[in-house]
C-alpha cells in the first residue's frame, strides 16, 4: 500500500517539463479587452499625436521641426546643413532621422508642396510633381526658416500658447504655434490615422486673410465673395462647380476638378504641358499615355518627352501630321491624369478631438483660438508692465530722499540687512528694495530721477490702454485685423490655379471613336484581323500560319465591342477601335497575347456584341446545351474580363450565336444525328447553368458537332427531326454525312 502511495506521488514528475508553468502563464482575455487595453492607446496616439493637423495648420512633426529651427536661430539667420537640423530635432521627435528629413522636404521651397513654403531650402529637394525625382541626402542640403515663419513665432515667448515637456522631460516644446493668420486653410496637409484621415487643400493667403477680416467684422459674411476656390502650388486650371464648392465649404468634404495647362507650338507641331494637377505626377501621366498608345486608343502622338528642368515642369508631345491639338488634348484630359479630382476632408484636431468642419466652422474655431492668443499676450505684457511700474514706484519713494537711503545703507553693518532696512525706512516691499539696492551710484543724479518719474507716468498710461483692450472684445478683433492686413501686405501673392467658370463637359469617349464598317476574321489558332471593306477588295488571298486556317468571320462597325470566349470558361471584352486596321496579307493580332490571357488559355469563340440582343448556345460533350441571353455579358463598369462565362461540368463542344430561332443538326460520335428547333431551349439567366439535355447518349459516345440544318448536308431532314428533347436521334446514313459541312455558324 505504501508503495502505491509513493507511485501516486511520483506521477506528476513524469509530465512534460515546462507544462505546469505554461498552463499557469496562458490566460484567456476577451477580444474587447485586448482592443481596449492594447489597441485603443495606439489608435489615439496616431490620431492625436501624429496624423491629424491642429488649428495652427501643423502636425506635431511639423511643429517640432519648426520650433527646433527657431531655437537654432534659423529665422533670418544663415542656412545650416539639413543634417544638423535633423539631429537637433530628435530632441523633440524620436521617430528617426529619415522621418524628420522627409517632413523637412515637404515643407521646403524646393519641393514645392505648399503655396507658402515654411523652409527656405538650398539644394536638391525633389519635386511634388515628380514620383522619381529623389531628394538629396541631408548632409548635402541646407535650410533655414522662411520669413513667413516670423508670423508663427513672433509672440511665442509672451505666453500666447501652452508649453509641454518633451518625450524625456528634458525640455519644453509648444503645443501649438501662435500663427497670425489661418495657416490651417493656407497650407495643404494630408494624414492617415486609424479609422480616419485628413486631407486639407490650400487656399490663397490673400483670400483667406481677407475672408477672416470680413468674418471678424460680420459673422454672416458670404464666403464666396472673398474665398473664391482652393489654390494649388502646381497651378493648373480649376473647373468651377458652385454646387460642389458650396458642399465643400459647408461640410468640409468634397472634391475639386483640376486640369493641366498647355500651349500649342504651331511651327514645331508640338504641345507643351507646363502645369499639371496637384494630385498627380509627370511619371503617372507619361505611363498612362504610353499605355493608351500601346492599346491603340491614342494614335495622334508621334513622341512624348519629359523635358522638366530648372526652369520648371514641361512635358512635350510631338504630334503626327494633321492632328487637331484641341481634340487630342480633350481626349488626353479625359483618359489620363492630366485632368484629375482632388479629394478634400477637413478633419482637424480641436482641443484633442478630431472634427470634420466646413470652412466657416474652421474660421470660427481659429478666431476663438486667435482671440485667446492675443488676450494671453496682452495679459503677459500687462503683467510685465505692472511689475516694472511697481519697481519704479518703489524707486520714486527712495529718490525723494536719496540722502536718507544712502545713510541707511552706510549705517548697515551686514550686507544681508540692507534690503530689510530699506523696507523699514521707506515702507516698500522686498522686490522694490532689492531693485533700489542694485542701482549704481552713477545713476543717482537729477537726470536719472526725472526720467524714471516720466517713465512711471508713461507706464501708467500703457497699463490703462492694455486693460481697456482686455475689457473690449472689439479692440482685440481690431488687433487681429491689423495683423492680418500686415500679413497680406507682406506675403500675399497672385493665385497660381486659374479658375475656369465657363467650361464644357468632356465629350464622351464613344463620340471620339471613328465609326466605319469593318470585316472581322478569326483563325483556328486565335489570330484576329480587322479589315476595312476597301482594303478587303484590294487584297488578295488571306494569309495564315502553316496548319492554321479560317474559323469565323463577321461584318460590323468599328465602335462595337467583341466578346472572346476561352477554353477556361472566361470571356474577354475589347473594343474594336483598340485594334489596328489590318490587311489580308498579314497574320493579324494573336488574341491570347493581345488580351493578356492566362498561360495556356486559348480562344474558343468570338462574336461582336452589337446591342447585346440575341442569345448564345453552348453545347457540351455530355449532350446538354445552354441558351444564355447575350445581355447577361453586358457590364456597367469597363471590365476587361469576366469569369464563369459558361459551365465547366462537361467539356465544351462549340458556341453558336443565335439572332433568331432556327433549326440545328446535332451529331454524336456513334454516329447519330438529330435536328431540333432552338425554340425548344429556354433562355437561362445564370451563365454557369448546366443547360438541358438535347441528345441522349450511350456511355461510350459523346456529342461531336453542331451545324445549321440547312447547311448540314442532310438530305432527308424529316428522318432526323425530333419533336421533344432530349432524344437519341437516328443513325446517320452515308448520303446524309454532308461532305460540304460548315464548322460553325454565325
């Protein structure tokens, strides 16, 4: 018995090492608690401390960089290496030198992302309109603060904004910068946070300041009277839409349509594009134009080059002879980023809370914040002047009997007793007595005494003036207006983006496509030709590869679409105008390559879509057939490929296009044949339908081919005609084998 107890106690020791400790460490935690404890602090940090701008128009990274440069005396001073600024900024921003330098690049004059750059740069900083033009390393470039930053830092040392500890509590940094104008509406800004984003477009500085002045005078001011539309540093033309702008001004959400500016040089037959929308790049434009040329949608361009240099952006387009530049640019505007939409989302942090606001709400918040800044500055100046007046009042008492003051000081044995003895002797406080004790002997003269008395009177007047400002809100607003007018006078520049009020909507792409009759030819191996009737009449015999030959032919127009079905249950859609007009003497376009089919995929059938009327008949080896309306392949969007074009349950034998009901002859490998009317097949709405049985087959046989009854070569049609489906059909007689049969029918 004792042995059993001993064995029982020894059993836990035979368990896997570490399992007991592991079970003790693994704890279940509800997903809601995990999100709240672990994820929400990160999300709030991104929203509040990284991605969303605040009422001064700056993100924390911008503010830390600018304040560091200000403390380095780079406002009005000489430039310094960017690497030096980046290193100093890491005292406030610990996210790494690469992120800091990227922030500096975006704020720089060289990069050109802002209407009024905040960093005066020297060296290569890239360009906002170029995706591939990289900026130089920070050790090569030089920077200083632009002069407009003086409006950001002028009153920062007068308690206009709050200061907070940096990340290691070693120094203080401002929570906001006291901007003297609504920089939040002037400087473009974008940021993506967790669950929200911000996209601020810029407005003209002069228009913003004038709008704010009018708003201060009349809160019901009509914004459109002074704030015409957004302005962008890359210029271009803004297509004015009053309803869209009104929605943007009201809600803070919307989009603006921009288009490029260009000129035509007749002597050289070329177009120069010198301004593009703010939302795109020259590389994106070049890539799209190259793609359109490759697809055959643009044929008027002989060559296109990026000739951007130190003088600015320039895309040069060489035209083919006889090209109308107006029509070509209209087509390029429609099909390329030369005309683009700029989306706006005025999401701003107000007291730590993100809010999407319209323009008037932003002006209201900025006004309240700026009034507070001005009042804090006045309070600061008032306090300083009161302190000085207090000292001068103490001095005045001393100067009335300077001999007595000297006597008190001379009769005091210890230095520490000088201030207390002066306090007792003249009835002044410690601060005043300390100030008097520090006066030099050379200043104890009549002139000094008279100047201090006059300064006291002037200070009393200034203090009364400041107190009056604090008591009257209109005087505070008057100060803001004066500062705004001064900013306008010093920094306002003409609009860069021209507003186009009277503009025609872009013509539909279909109207630009030339329309003329064409003949289509498809070979058995998938080579496709589009030939005009004139070229067909002048051509000789059709050319095919060895062992290749004709499969299908159609007559249609150049504006139609074609549907190309493959052996992998897919259908590719393409416009005929994407194909070059061909000749009978060439092989044509190889469709698997032209349409970008999957590897090993081949063409099974092709037909023009027309107006999507009629049906398609799909016949399968298991003897079934599916009738699907051609309209089932119509799509609203411009999709190039549709999957699930037909059923994959049995191998496909053939596809027939059916304009109206007719009789078909169906053959099996036995061989048997039957003739039936297509009216017996009801259309299906599902493309992948299995279909209905047409021919009853014995196990080792399958459906072989399908032909129109009148061209099948069958002599005794009545022998093979059936009244109901499915049917086994009749054995095929030799005279009905049809030596001159067609493969498929149109």
